[in-house]
């Protein structure tokens, strides 16, 4: 069997020893609330181990793999259409079933996990199942889209402005809950508090905005998507995000503009048009207000 090209040791449980095989690429980030491990290799196999945080295992591309739970020896088969939730402290092994192993693993910290429970109105039995049971589920098209965008921000880009990935992380966790507990939540609809109901309306509005970020959208269109009034929409944004829908859209468009400029694949004028600015001077002014430099100054400093 091939020796591993694993060159990095870490104090994080589950990453102390190298996997078997040849590791082509590895990115570990355990400093964020959503810790991340991205590994790509050939002949990948990792013996039984556990982690100190809950984990979402997300295979990419043609990757096929298995995860075995040491407790009952049950084997979970995963590919890029599925995700596996593995509770912290549960010993398991990982093994590639395809020639290329290409997997993103996400580790929400305790604060994120507690928010996941609270924000989605889960009860104690739901929490217990997430803390003790492996859960295999199929990705929705929305979750697939968000994960791809998140992969770009955390793995490919790796220089996103602070807070740029916060929305994506929340959407990943909330969509996970929606898929796994959707039917249970429907049956509890009568027990759902008005606070949780408003949280859901906020998520619907954000999903619409992110899916139409560069389109010409207004308050009425966003409110109509969530079947709410414009005043309710404004109140939700103020209470949940401490901003207005307009300011949120502006910030997100400028964040995406920064990423496009960093790629150096587009001219400044093209970037302005791509993110929804028809007026170059307005784009330049907004960019400077957000990042402290005009687009031209930013490009000059990054050459």
C-alpha cells in the first residue's frame, strides 16, 4: 500500500496520525467556529478515531467512501450526493471506495450546535439523536449550491472578509436540519413559537436574496417570497441581522466583487456589471466605503 504524503501533525483529535495512502492536498482550519478539514488523496484510509466536535462529512466530485461506526460495525456508503453527520466522540473509520478521495469535513463548535437546536426549534429527543447517532442524508439542490460556494470561500479563496462565510455556514446547518427533521417539524407546527416562525421567514428571505443576488430585486419581491409585509421584512432584518435588506444586498455584492477582483479574471468594469452596478463611479465609491480602497487601488496593490 502507498505511503502517506501526510506531512502535518495537529493536536485536534482524529488528525494526530497520517492516513494510509498518498495525500495530495490537505487544508486544516480549526480556528473558526466552523472548523474545516479538506483532504484529497489516493488510496485514502484512516483507522478508527473520533473527533472532539460533531462532523459533517461531504464527499466531492467522483469521490465515493465508507464510514464505519465502531459501536455496531454499521457501514455508511457516501458519495457526492449524500452527507453524513457523525457525532463527536463516536469512533469511526474512513475509507475511499474510488481512486480519488476528495472530501470536505465541517466541524461546528458547541455554540453553532446549540444555535442549530434553538434556531430550528428542535426538542430534546432531536438533540439526543444528533449527539449519539450517525445520520446519512441526501443533499438538496440548495445545500449543494451553498456547499460549493462555501468550498470556494474557505478552500479555494481562503481570504474572504470576516463574516463573508457566516451566512453560508448558517444555511448549511439549517438546511441540514430541514432535510433531516423536516417532517417532524411539520408535525410540531402547532407547537412552534412565533419567534421560531419569524426565524424561518428570515431564512426564506435570505435564501431568495442569495439566489438572486445580482438581479434587480426590491423589498416587495423579497417580502412576497416569504408571504410577509414589507414592514415585517424590515423588522426581521433589523432584529436578526442588525441591518436592512438593501444594506445586506449591497454588502454581499461588494464581497463577491472583491472575490472576482482577486481572481484577476475580469476587468474592474466587468466586475461592476457582474455584481449589479451599471454606474462605475457608484461601484468605485461603494467599494472604497466597504474596503478602504477603490477597485483600481486594490488591483494596483495586489499586482
